[in-house]
C-alpha cells in the first residue's frame, strides 16, 4: 500500500516593526487552498507545494492534501489567526494519521505571544502525528531558524536562490528525502549552526558577491559523501526576536562529515561579512539619475519600503521627488483610499500614499492626472521565475498618468514587484518606461534587471531600513549581533 503523505503549510514573513497586523483575512486574500483545492491550485506551479506534489507522484505516495495558507509579508500575525490556521492543519493530522508529513514553511513567522511560530506549528504537528512519523519541511532563505524548529523536524531544506526561483525544486527534494526515510526507516544526522549576524535583502542575492561564494561552498558541501543537504538561511532582519540571524543547517548519514561541512559554510559566511554592508544613494541624487535621458528604465530600488519584507508600499519619498522634478516613469503605491477616489473618474486630483507611517515613510503627496486604467478586483498569474503559476490579487487598481508622463499605479492590495506581470496586466510595458520604482530588496531583479540601463538603491526611511542600526530592536540577543555590535566596521568603509 502506498504511503499516505500529508502536504500542508503556513507561510508568512513577519515584520514586527510594521503596524499592519496580519489577520485571517490576509491569508484568505493572498494564498489559501485546502483539501483537493490544494492539489488543483498548486500542481505544476513553481512553488514548494507544487514541488512536493510532483515529488510525491514520483515517489508513489498517496497524497493527503491539507491546508496551505500564505499572507503577503506584513506585521505580526494575530493570535486568533495563527491558532485557527494551526488547528486546521493539526486537525487534519489527527484525523488522517499520515505515514509522513511535508510542510511548506517560511521560517520567519511571528504571532502575538508566539515569537517562533514556525517551530510552534511544527511541534504541534509532531505532537499529534503518529509516533515516529517523519516530518520534512522547506524554508525560505530569509528564515530565522531556531533550534526548536530543527528539533521538531527530521529534515529542513532551505531555498538556494535569491531572488527566489527554486521553490519547486526544494519541494520536490523534500519529497525525495521523505521517501528515503520511509524506505530505510532511518533518519539523517542533523547539525545546526547559528551565527550572530544580521544582513539585509539587497545584499543577499545568491548569484552576486558576497553570497555567490557562500553558495558555491554550499554546493561543495553537498557533494561530500555522507552529506545530503546543507542550507543557509540569511535570516530576516525585520523581526525583533531572540532567534534573529543567519543559520546553517545540515543533514546526512555521516555526522562527522555533516558537522565539518556546516562549520565550513558558516566560516565562509563570517569571512564575507563586510561584503554584506549596503551602499545607498540619497533620494535627490537617485531621482536626478532617473531623469537623465537614455534607452531603458532606471530602476530606483527602495528597500526600506520593501513590500516583500512587510513594509506598507505606500512610502512617498521617491514619489514626492519625482513629482517635484517632473520625472516620467512608473511607481506603484498601495492606497485603497486613493483608488476609491480615482475609480470611475476621467481625472484624479488628491493625496496619494503616506497613509500608514507618514513620519517614517513620508507624508501623502498631492498628485493629479488622467485615469488611464480603472478596474476592480484585478488578479494575475505569475509567469516569471518567481512562484510561476501562482495566482496573485492586486485588488482594485487605478492608474493616474500625470501630464509629464509619471504613471502612479494605485492598488487596493499590496503588490510585491517580483515579476513584471503586475504592470503588463494593467497595460504598462516596463521596458518602455524611463524610470521604474521597485519597492523591493533584491527580488526586483527577476522582473527588471534584464531591461534596466541602471539600478540605484535609494536611501529612504522605512520599516525595512537597510541600515539596521535605524531599527528599534529591543532584544539583547539582537543587539549582540553584527553589525549592531560593531558599527565601527561600517564607519571604516564610509567614503
């Protein structure tokens, strides 16, 4: 009889500095599939669930589909939302009593009163599963991995790419390792190494320095006999939790070899630490560059308002300067109030953005122009390399085009610019724009790097600040992390 394998997951990257609480509705709006809907919605997609389904089919498993729910990165998950979601998953475990479990986690989820929510969920799943049932989980490269999560699972597999493109492959790999455990009745040795380091997304691209060398060392480690999986979690800087920071996890049949290779990868990360310090350009200078004539867009990258890192996406520092200098291009702003004011009209005039944290992300900006796109409940399917096939809601959308050619895209839902489909869906060709504002860390590169004539990382205020000493951390364990523990390193590199 084919092994019965539960596939389920809960995905959220929690920015504890964001005031946007993550409730149950946030999960239902973004990603929610349960039972047979999980299979039909994610089969064939480049997602962890899609990869798990593919791997389960290859292994001859009988899939028991549970709940997978995900919310766009935002503030702390409400306790009621977490308890509801966790209970739906554990209820399925209790009722179905599977032979093995595959979990798609993020690794940086924080709920009210539960700072290590991923580990809490994994432990609850473990406690209600039949004794000895193997659990394999995937995690995001931005996970804040804890010893508790390592203890709760038999094997953890992290993404190898950022911008993320290998989610499906990691899910498929997870299924293959689960199949091996069921076939042999053995569990791999596990090694966990935590590093007191904080790095930020725009310095974590895995194909560029300093991470390229680290990932090359990971590949070398995984080629060693007796070593099955080594993963690096760069951590998620915007969570004020004791287990914040980089982690290396390793698994295999030879404990000594796994330990040696995990330590070598950790040493490679520490050796590269000064390469993780960001370089930023002031807003005025960045917009001046965007105003220079040329072929192809200048991408103004705003990591401090990174929607994919939990920021609101309504920051106005760059918008205000583009309006002041009359610079054409495209900027996406999350502003349900402005959307409502623009829809159904030929022209719009009024305040835009700055609704969430005006003292940090900028005050509302007065804007005026023609309404050139107006549609309710916009959705699209990702067709780029990130989460290919995933359905994405944009909410109500209105595009206001100023008389100097700036497209202000107003959305009812927060949109992560991890593809260019969200712009093409509303009639904007990104390659034809003189400037594009990407509220992102590094993931914008999937969508825009190939067409950009230049990219400028802009220094603005925000809850995803690139200079981590600007963040209001309260935990002593966090303050002991580099570079907070050694700001002199940054000062010594100042021009």
